[in-house]
């Protein structure tokens, strides 16, 4: 501080000897993009995107927040099979009902493809915390997910700095032989590469009985650029969540093979006539559970692992909550082709069921599965975490004198931050010099021209820990001596 002393006396100057600290940023804040019942802000104003306006991302911290701002599930009318109706079959003796059987046929996998409501439940059930919801429209048929709407959601969330994951929860309008998301997926990966603070979690929308067929569809849906920022999980999950349904569903009621008093009545009409029958019927309907794409559950697992261990721990060999198992059993032999693909290099992480262990995430690779630098999702997310933390912490240096004093402050704060990470087990090395380095200075990272042009170059190197993906145990016979 420049001072001009003019009056005799004692003056006190406080000299800062401690370097500024780097505060770690949040690492597991997903942005979910899909359809909702409605969309309101904190003031209750409607924020559904209309007239070409971008959607408004809303930050929530609980499932109750989601219900407050975005409503409930879509009322499925295609929950049941060909009959499309639940059936009550009564057996009467002497005019009294002695036996009642309520039949609800198997679900139709939510043909509408509106999964946002269920995805948020899965996210919080698996350890999720704060997240962003981007509503691209309500449940009306005119609000289907198109590529234009998907890109609008991405443009909206690009303006928000906090999210670290991008997830599409709903089926695309052109869903069929392919997901329909190809252009949106490429757009999402390009955004991740540009902002360098987030990844994209993709789902396998087209499912068959063959993992090899599905793998080909998934890989064709994603271009070859920026694969280190993308990750795919397969297959879908058999959740324990019940379908949303409407009280306008019509019920058949049979007594001794003939139509009974509840025949062709809606659920709401039965509720008015006989509350006990209504409750019994809805209890049976609630047993029809929904299969869901895995991305939201995986996002919750990432948040859980980050909180319990750290972002450098691979989000794998972790149990999936609120599921009975994967929708398709993938064997170890089938996973070989999914995990490693020498042709495209696009790795697909598998979720598998293990006897005695339950349903586990059994893969930890990015889509860049053949890249030694960015093969593992934990390495990619760890670098995002460090880069964003250091970037935010060093913003105070902008317009500071580009001299040795400033260089020393920056180097000290970066080394202190990396040393803490090394002590927590995020970096490899027996001593700090083996785990990281920070270089800055004239003749080291900068030339005189760099200083004249206002550039301060800082080089940071880290030996990030990598998961032990393959454990090889070698045994041999030892002869008796």
C-alpha cells in the first residue's frame, strides 16, 4: 500500500503473509432436462418455455422441492396390457361376496416416455443432493422432446455455472430404431468441452434382447468428438416405483361371470361408491412398477461417493438403491464387448446383478475407453473439480501486477490445495513432489513477451489416482520341499 507520511507519529501496517486458499467447488450437481406437469418459480409464476423463450433452470434440494415447483407424475392411461383395464372378480354365495380377486395386467413400460418425476426419486434415493431441473414443456402431447427443445434446454443450463452433469430424462420424439438424441448428445458433449466443468450422462434408449445390438445403436448415436466428457450406463433398471395413473381409468367388475355393479365405472366413481374397494384396487395397481433409464440413479451414486470418499473415487462397485435388478441380465462375457471396443473406442458401463451383493454399477469408463489419459470417469471428474476450483480461486489475480510477488502467491495457494488433496488420497506418490507440481515464473512458464501482453502462465501437473479395474491374481503350484 502506497503511503505518504506527513505527520510525526506511529503508523500501523498489516502485512499479509498467508497465501489465499482455494475453496473446493461442488462436484455432483446434475441438471435434469425433460417434461414436467407444470413449471413454476419461487413466486408461483409460470416458467414453461413458450414463444421460443429458453427454459428457466430451477435449483432444488429435495424431492419435495421438485413437487412444489414441477408437480407430479404423468397420469398414465397405458399402464395395462391389451385390456387396458384392471378387473375385479367377485365370487358370491347366497348373495354375499366370499372371494374377491383384483387383476391388474403387467405395465406397458410407460409408453409416454415421461420419466422426469421418477428420475428425481431415483436420484435422491441413491444419495443425491442439490440439482437443477430444466422443464422443456408440460405433459401435453405438444410438448414432446424434440432436438430443438433439447438444445434449448442445453443453452439454458449453459448459462448456469454450478451444474456438473447433464442428463436427459425423457424419450425423444423421434425415438424408434435410434434414440433420436444424436444431435442433442453431440451438442451436450460440445458444451462440456467448451465449459470444462461438467460431463454428460447418456442412456441407452433402444433396448433389445441383445447387448451387442444395443451397443451398436448407442455408439452410432454419439459422434467421435469430445468423448472424454461423456459416459453411458446400460441397461435400464427395474425400479420399485409405481406408475402414476389417472382416476379416470375404467374398471371391469365381474360377479359369477356377469357384469357387476362397478362395471365400466371409473376409479373416482368407485371411490364414491365403496372406499374400501377403491383402496384395494389402487393398492393392486401400485404393484405395477416402472422400468427406468439408469442415468438419474448413477448421478445419485456419484453424489453419494463424492460425499463419502471423494470425487477421485470411481463411482463403481456401488449398490443401486430402490431397484429389484437390471432389466436385462448381462454376463461377464457379454460385458467384454461393452467395456472395451477396439473399433470405436466407446466404452459402455454395465449395471449387473450379483448373487448376495445385489445390483451394482460394474464399470467406470468414459466414452473414450481407449484413451489412456481420460479412460476413467473419476479422472475426468477429478480434473474438472481441480480446474474449476483453481480457476475460481485465482480470479482475484486478474489485473494484479504480473511480477514475482503475485507469482509466489499463486504458486503457494495452488500447492497448498494440491497438498491437501494428496493427503486425502486423491493423488499418487510417496511424497508431494511425486504427486504434483506447480510451475510459474519468467523463464519457467513465461517469456518477456507473455508479460508484456498480460499473460500469466501457470503449469500444474497431477498424478491422479486411477481405479484398479482389473485385479489379476496369479497362482502356481509349489512343490513340497
